[in-house]
C-alpha cells in the first residue's frame, strides 16, 4: 500500500515495476501502462494506492509495514525487507 501523496509524487502514471534487490524491494515508475508494469489501484477516497507484488517477494515474507526511501539518482522507491 502507498499513501496518496507518495503515489502521486513518485508514481504519477499509477504504474510501476518491482525488482527484488536483497535486502530490498525496488519499486520503479514506468512511463504508463503501455510501457508495461504493475498497475497501482486506488484503495480509498483519499487516493491511497495498492499493488499486488507477492510474486516478487522472497518465500515466507511476512506482511506488514516497511521502511522505505526514495533514491533520487536511481529513480526508485527502496523498501527494506
């Protein structure tokens, strides 16, 4: 899940790719649905977004909130696993 502000700022086209880069998951925006990727879906009226990425995660990754930061040089949201 991504908060509306975060999604709008870094994923304005509502599409991303997810790459496993242990010990992190990298979420990278694409230029739109025609470029491929995973679609961010609106969760609520506030504009929060969600995306299904379980296929990319290591086996037995527990659910829950994670620390993340935007890596400007790489254009990626880096999520600690």
